[in-house]
């Protein structure tokens, strides 16, 4: 009874403890940032209540709702759809639908455990700040809706990674009804329909297991060309990214981020900031929107590919190590592909002046290039350190937080310097910072090659 759930929970716990022993600093940093974030949200609530700022509770609810929706979808993809070890459970005499249901039950327990842990810590901090937190009915409704979010996320993953994606339609309609209702009680009343959709998705869930859309080969024969080791590695990495259609994804992301950033730059203050605090932070927000837009572009076009250069080499790293090529050449050859990723960020600079004008375009171009180099400097050594670990959300989160803190400090410092220094001094400082980054980039690649060599000898 519930053997699959028990084994999955035990295996997840063991893997977590193993990763914590392997990377204690990384997990300590992640835990500290998570703890600090919850405390900051509690203090933000304290400030909002004491300044009598009007915040829409439904907006907060749907933010949490969709976070758990996406996390449960990602968990099902990890624990079921791409998990080869599930093949044994599916091949036993037990009903396959029951096995998949137990996997979903494990995901439900894990995410509910996170919800109750985070919410209890949040409520304890509010109690320490002498804020009344006696809302048992609202908390119960919120928790039931978290269950709705987890089940909908699982059905979303089951139907998205199947051969018949039109089965997504009922799940999308349920999400549309929940969003359009703007009511906590209405989403709770949707629970029977969510449960019905979940069991219906289980009836054809086997279609999603390790389903892969095969791409048609456009050329029957590829001409072999002699290349240098760096050129061959560049060709290999760029071919993989091109085959996965990531370049088009990067370009479209840059364009849409620029349009969204520009819209928020013009209308964001009026849309999101209450009148009571608009005078305090109203002038600060337009610049913040531009910074966040640039940060999103860098995360997507620099951090993701820089980490995955080595994280995805789980089964092929031994081939690279067996080649008569130095590890330093491997690192240089793979990282040259990131130059193409930087080119995909240029549409962001092309569209953003439509809203901001051309006066800050030079500084924004410098900041985007500086941020890209900073992301590569931080991400490449960490990707080499955890080579073959596949996409690790914890590693991505840690790099994202370090990069956010660094770029925030640089952005604030440069804005202050631009307001008080002559243009010549600003240009000199920008050039010096770029020169410093190129030196750090060289040292970062050297460090990455040394880490790769050390791992090969272990």
C-alpha cells in the first residue's frame, strides 16, 4: 500500500542529504536566502499594514497559487515523465494508474510540506511583530487552493508532455475560470472539477512517460569539415542550441521583455503603486523596471546557457575527457558559443528606446554587456564544478541571487555616479569596469579549467 510514494519520498530525502553533504556552502546560502526572503515578506506586510496601504489580497493569492502550479508541474516532469527508474514500477503487476497516482501523492505531500513550513514561519514572524494572525478560515481556504494548484500543475505536465496536447484544454479552462473569478471561495468550489480533471488525466498518463517529439533531419548528409579544437567545440555547442530552437527563444524573449519593460516604465507606477506611497517610491520605480527587464534578459540568455554548457554533459563528458585536447581548450571552446547568446540580447536594446528614448541607450548598452560578462564569470565555474548534474534549480537560484545582489549594487552606484560626475569620468569608469571584467573572465575560465582537471583526476 503506497509503496511507490514511500520509496519516492525516501529517495528524495536521501538525494537531498547527499547533495547537502556534497555542496554544503551552496545549500547553506540557499537556505539563508530563503529564510531571509520569508522574514522580509513578513516585514513588508508589517510596513504595509502600518502605512495603511491598500494591497489586493487576491493578487497575493494568485501569485502563490501559480508558483505552486509551476513547481508541481516541474516536479512531475522530474519524478515521472523523464525518470527512467519509474519503468520498473510501471512494469509490475500493480495498476499503472495507481503507480502514477502515488507519484502525484508524493509531489502533493512535498509541496504541502513546503507550504505549511513557509507559511508557519511567516505567521510566527508576524506574531513576533504583534500583528493579529487569527484568520483560520482564510488560511484553510488558502491551503485547499494550494492543493488545487498542485493537482492542476500535475495535470498540466501530464497533458503537455503527451502526444495529444489538446487534452490540455480542460486544465487551461479551469485555470481561466479560477483567474477570472478573482474569488478565493470560487477557486475552493472548483475542487471537485479539478479532482475530476486529475483522474481523467491519469487514465491516459502513460502516454506522457518519456514521450519525445522526434525532429526530422533536414539534411541527409552533413559534410565533414576540418576545424580547430576551439572551432569544433563552438560548432558542437551552437548546433545543439540551434537544434533545440533556443536562439529563436532568446530573441523572442528579448523582444517581449523590452516591450513589457517599456510598458511598465511608462504606466507601471500608476498600475501597481498605491497613492499612499507613490510620493515615496514613485520616481524610483521606472528605473527599477528597466533594471528588472535587463536582469531577466541576462538570466535567460546568459545564466541558463552558461550553466548548461557543463551541467548537461552527464553522459558525454567522458568523450571530451578522452580527446587529446587540454581542459583549458574545452572550456574556451564551449564558452565561445555564449557570444551568439549575447547577440540575441541586442533586440532588447533595439526596442527599449521606443519607450525610454535614446538618451540612456549608451549606458543601458554598457550595463547589459557588463551584466552578461558578470553572469558568465559567475556561472561557468559553477557549471564546471557540478558538471553532469543536469539542470539544478538550486544552483540556478543561487547564481541568480548572487548576480542580482551584484548588479543591484553596480546599478545603484553607477546611477549615483552619473548624477554627480562629468561625462568624461563616467566613460572612464565604464571602460575600467569592463577591463576589470575581462581580466576576471580570463581568471574565471582558468579556474574552470583547473576544476575540470581536478575532477578528472579524482
